[in-house]
């Protein structure tokens, strides 16, 4: 995806910071219908995996909500921590039969990382730590790929296919190389593919930090990726299922958020009455929650 196209997501208007603190009720509310509140917002920043799809199929209730937002001329931006360029994620969504008309504004952590890597921001040569399916993120600089011993930095897009369930492997694998920087293109720790939980690049990055290494993250919850999505004068609602990334990112920018509870944290509570404690555990706040996104 063309980087300038992503920048064009911003509307060329004079903006002021929209202070939700004046309006925000810190009490978590169950939201029966997104239609009850959508008129209060200009822009909807929506996570993909865990909200719109589960890695295998689209969530039809979420698609219905997206359709209604689109019909009401709301700005929709899909912001994903996928470690691949935005164009690859769009292709993935189209294969799941998502309508292309909803996909004009897609930004991924991989897209943001790719631009920095192409500019040699962390050095020229890198070692790719991750599965072969993620090579598109460094396609333009693939000739700079080298071995772990001689690289300028480590580019982590995920786990090796042959070691995708054993984080101890990475502790041994990386312990001699903590003097190098590790660039993480997906801060998520885990996702659910269907009902199966899988580790993400963020889990390897966490191991690297615990060893004493320095990690540079691209994606949610870090503020930089949001700059490509909206102006600070817009009234924004962030929607996501990950408290560490989606909800924490919304808190970092002081924007309202809707927590989707039947996502990555589904096994951490038994009853909705426990959600307040769950959010407190992750030191985040949300305005609303739904089990799944629905209109």
C-alpha cells in the first residue's frame, strides 16, 4: 500500500485536541447496541483479528455494524497489529469475502515498520526472526537480510514455524545477542485462530526484554501508529479485544473505547461482572464493552 495514501487518511483541517476527560465516565458500561452511541463519534478505529474475524472467518455481526457505520458516512479505519504490509491484510480480508468498499483505510504495524526499515532507521542489515509468510514486510530490502551474528538489528515478525509453541527456545536462541536491537512488528502476545491460542511476535519481544535486550515496537498501543489514522480533533471511538494493545492504546491517546470481551481475554473471566477487575489487572479503562461487536 502506498504510504502517501495512508497519510491522506487525515483530513486537512485545523484541529484542536479533543479532551474526553471532561465527558468520560470511568464506570464500565455494557453496550447493547453500537447504534446507541455511534452518533457521538466521527471516526471508528477498529481492530481486525478478534473483532472483525477470528483468523478463519468473518464475524457477521461485526460486518453488519461496519456496514451501518459506512451507510451513515462515518470514517472507518482498521488498525491491526499484523506484522505484514496493509496490502497483504487487505488481500487476506478479501479472501474471507469482506467487501472491498470497507477497506479504503487499513493500517498495520507491519506497514509502519516497513517504512522505517526501508529507510535503514535501525541499520542496514537485519536478521529475520519469524515465519516465511512474513517476508513481504522487508521485500524492498531483502538483499540486506543476513545471519544473526553479523546483523545490525533483529527483525521479529513472529515465531519460527518449527518452534511456535516453545518460548524457552527463544531465550536460549537470543541470549548471546541482547546487545542488538530487536524490532517487533506485532506487539500482541497471543491471538486465537478459531479456538486455538497462538503466540505472536510480542511474546518473543518480551523474552528478549527479560534477557536485558532493547525492543522497538511498532503498532498498538504506541502512539506513533495512530498518527496515520486520524486527526486529534476528531471524536474517535477505538474498538478492540486486546487490553494490552487496543484498549491501552486508546487510553494512551485519551480516546473513548469499546472492549470486545469474547476475544483474546475470553479465558480470563467467567462472568461479565468480573470485567472491571480484569481491566484493573491490566491497568486500563474502557467506556463500554460488548461480547462481540454488534450494531
